C-alpha cells in the first residue's frame, strides 16, 4: 500500500505520458497515411500526365512510322500544340523533302538512263555512219570561220592519208596534199565571200605518201540565228576507182565503135521497136544507103516482103527473152 501510495503520482505521470505518446503515434500514423495517399494521388496524376503528354503521342507515332516507311507520301496525323506537335511537323517536313529527293533522284535516274540510251544510239548511228562513209568512200568536213577550227570525219582523214589517232589534221596540212591548192582555196574564199557554188574535182597526194587520188568536193554555208555565216560544211568522195573505170569504159567504147565501124561484115543496131539507131560502113556499102538516111527508120523497110513476118515474130521474141 505504501509502495502504491508512494508510486501513485508516478503511475499517473506514466499514464499521462502513455496517453500523450499514444496520441502522438496515432497522429503520426494518420499524417503518414495522408502523405502516402497524397503521394499516390500525385503519382496517378503524374502517370496520367505522362501517359497523355508522352506515351500516347509516342505510341501513335510508332504506329504511323511503318506507314511512312512504306509510303513516302504519308504524313503524320497528330494534332498537338506542344513539342510533339513541333516534332510531327518536323517529321512531315523531312518526309516531304525526302519524297522530293526520291522523286528528283528517280527523275535524274530516268534522265541518266535516257541519256545513256541516247548516247548508245548515237554511238551506233555514228558507227553506221562511219561504216557507210567507208563503204562509199565519202567523208565529211567542217570549217568554223570564227574559230578557224577545221574538222574532218574518220573517212575524210583516211582519204587524205592521215592517221586519225596521230597526225595533225588542219587546213594547212590538208592544202599541202592538194597540188592545185590555189584553185581549191580560191573556190572556198569565193563561197564564203560571194556565195559562189563550191563543187570541185581535183587530185590529191595523200599525206602518207600513197598513190594519187581523184576526189570530188562540195560545200555549203551554215548561218547562225542572226543570219551571219558561221561555218562551212562539206563532203568529199574518193572517185579514183570510178575515174579509172570510166577511162576503161571509154576505151572499151572506142574499141567497139571502131570494131563496129570497120567490121568486114554488115552490122546494124536496133532499138526495141526495130528502128535503126546505127549501121556500119559495110552495111551501107552492101545496101547502097548512107547512115544518115537510114537512122530512125524501121529495119523492115529494108527487108523483102517474105522476110518481114519472120523478122517481126523473131525479133519480138528475141527482145523479150534475149
């Protein structure tokens, strides 16, 4: 009893402290729970904000990326006024620039392919042109009056005896190959200054020292947009073989004319209608007619009536079948 009485005040103090500590503990727990609740609410608000402002637009953009990758004309659809809106605008601008670049590249590729095809056709045409020049022994040349540049095709250089890959081809070196260069040069001057016709035939001594050749050369003036003489273009042809052939044919012609005229037996030449176009001296001697009198007359006029039907039927068959 004494002990309880002596400790009574102390127990009351302990009880008071206990109640006070208990109250404080409950208050603290309530405050902690309130803070935790506020934190959870804050996290929810933050998550909602992050989801709306970041995750949702990123998800939409990720969904649209494959469409843009497969179709450069596709544009992002994201109606935002924040940073993601700016990013969307930048991506669409970049996609548009890339599309224009791709289109430009495709056009450039087509243009390059077209030019390559054109160049290929030009090379083929040039090859055929050179082959045609070679077969026909025809060459082309061009002289620019202002720059005084002289150009000759591959066959032109061959005709003049130049090596296309080595020798210098100029007006000076070409004129040295022409014995009658004064006449040829004057003809070119007359063409340029007076517009006279340039159509010549002359001999050349090829640059490589080969045998003489006979060539024909024609030229025409080319004018610029203002009507001024700009250049002279022309063609040459190696006619050496033709000249030799014509000479031989002329000799053969003279030989047969002499043979026909002086033959020991009578000869006459008739056209397809049986008209006399030529007789020899022996024919005139045998018939008693002169050549001038019988030219253009029907051969049947000089035959007997018995021979005329046979001649007409035979000559017609002969002329048709040979």
